[in-house]
C-alpha cells in the first residue's frame, strides 16, 4: 500500500480545537478522496475520550480543578491523557481498511523510531507502538 499525503502542518491548540481539526480532515478526506496527515500538540493537559466512552468514566470535577481539558475523538479505543509535552498525529484517509491501517502505520512509526536510534521499540496488541513495554503511539479508526 502506497499513500501520498497532504501535509497539514504542526499546530498547538486546546483539545476541542484539535479534535475539530481532525474531524474536518476526515470529512475532507472522504469528500476529496485525498489523505491528510497533521502533527499537533496541546496547549494545556487534556483527557480525550473515544467515540464510545462516557464522561462518567472520568472524574470531571478533578479535571476541571486541575485545568485539564476534556474532549472526544471520533475513533475508538480508550481514554487518552495528553500533557503539553506530547507530539500527536492524525491521519485521515479514505484509502484503507481499519485492519490494514493498524498494521501499516504501526510498522512505519516503529521503523522511524528505530531509525532515529530509539531502542527497545516494538509493536503491541492492537498494533500500538511500544518502547520498553510502554505504549507511545496508538491507532484508532472510524
């Protein structure tokens, strides 16, 4: 599988804005039959719920007390806690199936990390990218 991507650049926003940009990229991918990739960061800590998770799964009052944003993404998976020292990425493409995407991107991300000299890189359950047994990159599709 070979894909050409439209690079959307790097941004740093609050969680709701980041998730809205991801949704807009997904809509554009479907509409224009193009693949988009973007890298982003969070301007304050955030809890990102998956498409199917309930806000009851987190302590909303504690998040507010700590100044942690709460938002929801379109993909599945588990809740993600992001601090302001994370490099997130989003890929929106109409040209693959979820199963092939998990494998495709996990192998490539792990390969880039290995090429950069990162040691103990592997691929875990559900094609998460792992370093020393801890997940550093997960994948979700809609």
